C-alpha cells in the first residue's frame, strides 16, 4: 500500500483519487452511492493511500479493511472484546452494586440515582461530535485520547471520594462508552473478511451487551476484597489495558477530511443539555415522583425549547450535522419508534425479573446463576444472529426477538412470593437470546438506510440509534417502575381491607408472628405490635409481587402491540418492494407491461379511430421514454418516490383516456351517443360538433 505522490495537505480529494474511488462497492458499502454532481467534494487533510478496491474504507473516519493473517485477526477480535467490555463494565458494575455504593458513600436513593444518570446524560449526546472528530483527526488519536482520559479519571476516583467525584467519573464513563463502542466495532471488523462484514457488525455490537451479566457475575467477589474501592480499581485497570492494546495493535489508516463547522458546536451546545435534562428526568421521576417535584417539569420544558432551537438551526443549514428532513420522514420515524420499543420491552429483564427477585430478598450472590444463564443466552443470540443474517432475514430476526420477549413476559406471569432465580432460567434465557438477536440486524438496517442517502447521513443515524437505546434503557425502568408503584398501592389497599382482626385466620397469623418474637421480647403488648408489623410487611411484599405480575402482563400486551405494528409495516413494505421491482426498467413485469399495454403503461384501446391509431403505434415503455426511465431510476433512490411516480403516471394515462374518449364521442355516429330526453337533450345533440354531418 503506497501513498499517492508527495504529501499535499488541505487540498480537495480530486487531487489524490478519482471521484469513484472514494465510494467503494464491496461489503457493507453496497449501501452507499456516489454523491451527485452538485455535492461538494470533501477537503482532505492527509494524503489518501492507494488502496485496493477491497481495502477502501466505507467512509472517512473508518479504517481500511485489510487482509490479515489468522493470528492478526484473532488479535483484533481479542482487542475488540477487551475494549467493548471496558466501556460497558464501568456503568454495569455501578448498577449491579448501587445499594452498596450508596451505603458506603452515605447517599440517599435519589442521590445514588445520579450515578447511572450521569453516564446516560453524557453518552446520549457524545456521538454528535465523536464521528466528525475521528473523521478530521483520525481514529488513532480518537482512541488514545478517549481511553487515556477515562483511565486517568477512574484512577483519580480511587483516591478522591465523594458524590461529586463519583458523578464526574460516571460522566467520563459515558464519554468512554461512546468511544469504546465505536472502537470495538472497528476492531471486530478487522477480524472478518470483506464479504462477512455484516456478521462482524453484529458481533461488534453484541460485545457491549455482555458487560451487564459479566458485571453481576464479578461484583460479589470484587466487593469481598475491598468494598466499592475494588470496583474502581478494576475499572481503571481495564481502561489501562485497553489503552495499551489500542496503542500496540493499531487500526489501519483511514481518510481524514475537514469535517467540523462552527455551527456544529452551536448545535451540540443546544442538543447535549437537552438530552441531559431528559435523561435526568427519566432517572429521577420514579424516585421523586412525576408530579411532586416542580424541577422535573421545568427540565422537560427547557429540553423541549433547546431541541426546537437546535432543529430550527439544523433544518436551514446547507451542510447540517443532523439531517432533519430525513429524520422527519415516516420511514425514519418508524425505525426510531421500533428501536425505542425494543429497548423498552427488554426492561422486562433488567427491571421486571431482577426487581421482583430483589424484592423477595435475593442478593447479588443469589442472582449469579440467573445472570450466568443470561450471559449464555446473550452469546447464543449473538451467534445465531450472525450465522443466519442475510438482508432478507433481518426483519424476521427482529420479529422473532419481539415474540421471544413477549413469551418471556408471559412465562413470568406465574411468579409468586416463592419464586426463586432457578424458576426464571427459561424466561430470562429467552429474553437474553432476544436481546442478542435484534441489536445487530437493527443496526445494519439503519446503517443501510443512512448510507443509501450518503455518508453524511451516518451521523444522524448514529445519534438516533444511540439515543433510542439510551433513552429506551432509562424510560423502561421509569415507566414500568411507576406502573409497579401504582399497582402496588392498589393491591396493598385491597389486601389490607381483607386483613380483619376478627378473622380466625388473621388472628392465627398474628399469634404466630407474636410467638416468633417471644425469645427476643418479653412484653406481650410489644410482641403483639411486632407481630402486626411482621404481618404488614408480608402484605406489602405480596402486594409488590402482584404489582410485578401486572408489569409482566403489561409487557406482554405491549409486545403483542409492537409485533402487530411491525408485521403490518413489514407486509406493507414487502408489497411496495414487489411493486417497485415490477416497475423497474428492464424487469420482467415492465417488459410484459410494455408488450401488452397493461398496468402503468396502459394505452387507450377501443374501436374508435383513436384506439385504432393507438394499435398501430409502437408500444410505450412501462415508465415512459428513455429520459423518463432515467428520471424514474433516479427517483428509486428514495423508497417513497417510486409510488409517487406511479400515481402521477396513472393519472396522466387516465387523463389521456378521458381525452381520447371525449374526442371519440365528438365524432361518433348518433346512435352511439347517450341520448337525453326532452328539449334539453335535443338542443345538446344539435349543438354538438359534427351532429349535422350525421343527420
């Protein structure tokens, strides 16, 4: 691989490579299309290597896909796993051990909730600038700066305690999570051949999903060593190992272009606080309650205002950071809703099943076998998705994931106060399999939608995709937790009404609970009060179990609704694809239409002179003349434009048929005219052109 000519910096790409060489065809880049002639060429900041056709990167900011030996491929795969786990384990360890961290730092539950919230507040908006940063400054600098900053902050937190430092480290972890997820994907792609890049994308995205079950498996042993300090020592060690790995085994060079514009930072300064406020509301609303704290409403209002200003700026930019017109299309809105709904439904596992077991008194040690099953199910889901993925199986895989999530919720409806982790192995294994199954195909589908419009649309897709996964992960526990609290109040009131002291069964339970306090309490009145308090705790626990069962029912109903909605749009899109394929120039259906005159290109055929003249004319192509066919081919780049073209063509041919029919009636014999009785009909027939010739 050689460099083309002497180094020439800050010149256009035409000085280094031809225009077609920038947009490759193999691998994932089959989604791309070269820009039109009116699109500006990128301004390159470094000489472009002379790659082979199969080595060219998909877009600036991504590494070249080189042919490596098998040991080097395995090394790239190992670094991908290490980097991917580093970005996810930090936040997963905090979530798994949040009660212990709250106790050691002396935090209330609402204060402790700021730790995971800080991660999502930064992670949700970081991708706005990270993609352009690596396009302009290169992947290596992008990786080394991000991991070095993360390692330094985690090491500092080992020595500096306090809530402020903990929140600051969690925010840095959110920045590192966005950095490491991209690095894990790029390193994993180096381990696959060009033809297998979609499978590499699935595995690269799936690596980050393994962090949560691994954190639950490792956290009890880490806490036994040195309480919460050992968690941060382990996190900082992972960051240092990842930094060393990316420095030793570097990614191949890519293209560096001038990507940043001044308005990009204005948009970031508007969008980042808006998303941070939204994440804060979702993290705190369930604990401080939605209607009790006024700052929640003010935060939502401020987020809405900031987002409106950002959209207004981006909508009128010539080279926007966020493609608002594309994001506002029905196709992208459906994609965003589907991605958000899938992540929301997966909260049945993170909040529903685990929350129920924790309510029943299960700790991290008791939950280890369950998370081992979840880890196995996630790995199997990723492997199944990668092995069976094709462009035609992406939608069926996503639909199967929805079915499995609904099935898991249905199996958990039979829970009771005697439920233990081994009773949920099957349901949570299915949910974990679904989580590993859907993420890769969903991401590839979205990448294809973005790259079909151009590489500049990838920033918008990455922002939307990360936003749906982050906010979906926060909205699921917030909404389901709020629903569980409301249902617990309802069930608690219903059960309390049935606890009457005159009931023999209730009296027996009170005496039994009071007798259990006899070895520790000699006062009979106090024993009776302690027995009543114990019975009240049992009623509250039973109400919580019934509330979690209602949560599982709600998840099942939502899964059925999302599945029906997805099936409707999948069938609809399949019909549109078949119709689009039949209207393409050169297809069998288009040729048949041109021969027979049926369908879109149907011509006027009858016994009138216009119809007889039309029979002698050569058949009209299905999409018009040569220039019309070229225009229709250009319209095919947008999935909704072909339907519009077909509608306009049908209307045009309908107007031509009506015009020919009117001309035919004007010169047809009098007996063919539809006569009307009375003087009005006679006057109309006399005034009709050509009527005198017939008489």
